[in-house]
């Protein structure tokens, strides 16, 4: 392809390569999809500035990409980019599993512990206890515990498919079922939304004077004394109205089962009947004048 030629269509390029197996087309396909390597490494949490050798991981990804190009079969109904992504990720994860993540000294301690367990098992004809292993190695239990933790380190990719708790469900990524402690519980969100809606309806059911006091106190953040001056009533009267409004809200939110037993509409039903009333807003001057 000349320097001024238009880039070849992906489908046409793949079809031509599968027909001719041209080395030039093979190289062109590999170069076209090389960006997938960095995409996969990014999804796995690696970047060129990370601590682990990024170039080594990229080389493994390149091997996976080459393998994908060489073995791609469109008969399976999968795009080459999708197939290549899977092969790259698989190759990188295999490499990571084979890596020795422990420092040399830590690895030596792990091997010493393994040897000690083997020797004591032969001598005692049973598995040794932690105390016996620690004594054999002249180590403290805390140090032995650290060695045991080092020896149990494994690499798990959240992109790797798995069955949760051995269920019969189809395989899915661990991203789909691991709990996110920072994410809100949908049931809690729904309950909060429902509570807010009920509170709005309950406030609408209050007398206008009660709504006004609540609005001045909670929306305008006035003190009882300031509300009293605004409405030209005593501070104790404002406190009384506020207390009555709070108690009424609690009753409306909880419902009144006793009124239901007498066949009268409950306070919750009364709330529903007055939902057309305007919701409380910061009071206007004419509204304030009404209660002076």
C-alpha cells in the first residue's frame, strides 16, 4: 500500500489475509490492533509509569495479539478485535501468574518454611503445628505468620470469568458480583426516596401557619426569636407551633391505625387527599403579612 493510499477496510483486509496469508498483510493487521495491548493493560490496572515492568507485559500482550491474528476464524462469528482482546488478556494473566512477586529474601524464607514442614512431618508422622515450625526455624510466631501470608499470595483478575459460589449460573466477570462498599444500596436509596415523598405529602397536610413556621425555621434558618418578630407573635408561641408541627408530621408519617379501626380516614389517607396543596417554599411577604 502506497503512502497516499487510503487505509484498507478492516473486513477486506482480514478476508484477503485469510485467503493469501501474506506476511505483509499479517504485519499490517498486527500493527492495526496493537493499541488493544495498551487498552487491556489499562483495564488490568497497569500503566507505563507503574512499578511492574510494563514493557514485559506489553511484550506478552503482543504475543497474544500475534496468536489471535494467526488463529482467527470468522466462522465463529466474533470480530478480530474482540478475539484479540481475549487472547491478549489471557497471555498477560498467564505471565503474571508465573511471575515470582516476592523479594528474593522472602522467597528464601518461604522455601525454608516448606522444608521445615516436610522434615517435621517425617519426624512427627503428622503435620507440625505453627509453634513447632517456628521453633524449628528459630522464628517468632509473628514472623512465621508473615511468611505464611507471603506464600499464599495469588493474582486474581477482576476481568476473569468465574462462577459465584459454584452456582449453575453462566460465567460472568468478578466485576459483576463483587460488592462495592462505596456504592449505595438500591433498597436504601428507594426507601429514602419513598420517605422523602411521604414527608412532602405530610407537610402539605399541615395547616398553613405550621408550614410557614417550618419553612422559616428550616429553609430560611431563622431562630424562634426571629420568627416571632417576623410573625409578630411570642417566641414561646413559635416554639409551640413548631412542636405541634413536628408531632403532627410524626403522626402523619407513621399513620394512625386507631382511626382506621373506627372506620374514619387515617391521617395518611388525609395526606393523600390534600396532595394538591402547594409544597412549602420560602414564604413571600404577603404570606408573612397574613399572620401578623
